C-alpha cells in the first residue's frame, strides 16, 4: 500500500504542473493585442476642418487651422468674425475642390460604415478605456459621451479607432476624448448615420463623418474635423486644430490640449482649456475580441500569476525524491 502511495506522489506533480501551465497560458492568452484595423482614407477631405453639404454657419471668433468648404450648397457665413488660418481657405460657391472633397467624404463614410465590428460598447462611452478597433453601441444605437473617453494606442501610433452609429452622436458639456500611449487624432473616426452635436466647452478628438448635420456648440475644441455630407454644419466660437498624425515614432502619452491661436490683424483667440486626465479604472466593453483594460486586466494578470505559482510549486514537488520504506505491510 505504501508503494502505491509513493507512486501516486511521484506521478501527481507532473499532472498538477501541466494543469497549472495550461491555465497560465490560457490566462495570458486572453490579454491579446488590439485589433489590427486599417485607417480610413479621407483623400482631399483631409484638407478641411469643416465641410457642409448645404451650408456652413459660424457665430463668434471661431478659429480653423484647415479650410472650410461646402458643396453642393454655396453658402458659408460668419467668416469673419471666424478666422481660417492661411494657407487654408474659405471654399464656397460649390467649387470643384469642395465637390471633390464631398466625393471623398462619401467614400470615407461608406468605408467606415462597412467595417466589421470588433466589440459593442455601452451607449454612453464615458469611463471607457479602449484600444484600437471598430466599435458601436448596442445594435449601432445612438452614441453619447457625458464624461471622459480614453483611447489607448498601446505604443502603436498606427492604432485606428472607428466608432459606428446608425443614429446620432451627442457629447455632453465639458466632456473629453483623451488620447494616450501614442494614439493619433488622425486615426480616430466617428461614422454617424444622422447628425452629431458636440456639447459646450467639450474637447473632442477625431474625424466626424456625418450623413446629415453637425452642430458644434459654444466653446468646443476639436482636434480633428467636422465633415457633413448632406446637411449643414454650424459653429459657435470654436477652435479646430489640425489632428496629430505623426506615425513615425511612438509617443508615450498624448493628451488633447487646446492651444492658443494668434489670428491676423493683431487679434488673438485662445482655445478653451482642455480637461484631459484619463479616468481611473476605466474598462473596455464586455464584448467582442478587444482586450480588457483597467480593473479587468488586473484580475486577469492576478489569475495568471496564481496559475504560474501553482505550476512552479508542482515542479518543486516533482523534484523531491519519493519516500522509501524498509518494511512492507
């Protein structure tokens, strides 16, 4: 009987070790990298901070670092007092360049809308930390942002973030889209199936590709573009900066910061201050194949550590010599 016990002791550790290592490998494997998503080409539409299908209307001293255009409509009003920083231009009267930009916008919109989803989010994106991928709310429902959304490039400046909705995008007052770990504003796309509204004093990042209208309310800072296909785009004392697009080097942390912009004729317009601190413990949605971050990642790593310790203990036990007995029962 004692020999049977000795044999059992000698054979059990390798089995225990194997189970432990398999569990450890499984847990580590669940922390896969972000989805590899190609960017959405904007072509000539990338030359514009603002595009409208019918009209573009501005109130107050808005500042645009890229051009403003409209097509097939012809009306752009409010420049001045709005300022378009040279060499950018006010491109009205349904010019050929604005018409081409609208054609390129349509192609980009259809491209973004046709991308397969990687994960569904909650309808309100506040408090989430997302890595590169294609996202939508439940059943491509309306999207909102009442707080802070963090986009994590994970050290890869080529990370692409695409958000899809068949309905509206509405951000709340003082809401923020913050980019970290090399995420680039030029690689963030918001495909909106109807209209988009950016709340007062908010800080927004990325390219809005809207089917109908875009309303940028008072004091918004946009690190990107507001591009409307068929309707109107309205501004009110807003600042549009050229989106960052340095894809040659990795940046540890990038946050959306509003910059002071000096206008011609000794007129200075200062962009609103941006609140860019990422929320603590944000998580990705529990869906799709995108890895979780924040508290869920910590749990995964803890379980993986426990499994590895279990495997190491099994190896240690396996190396022990079996007990010997001089008497046999």
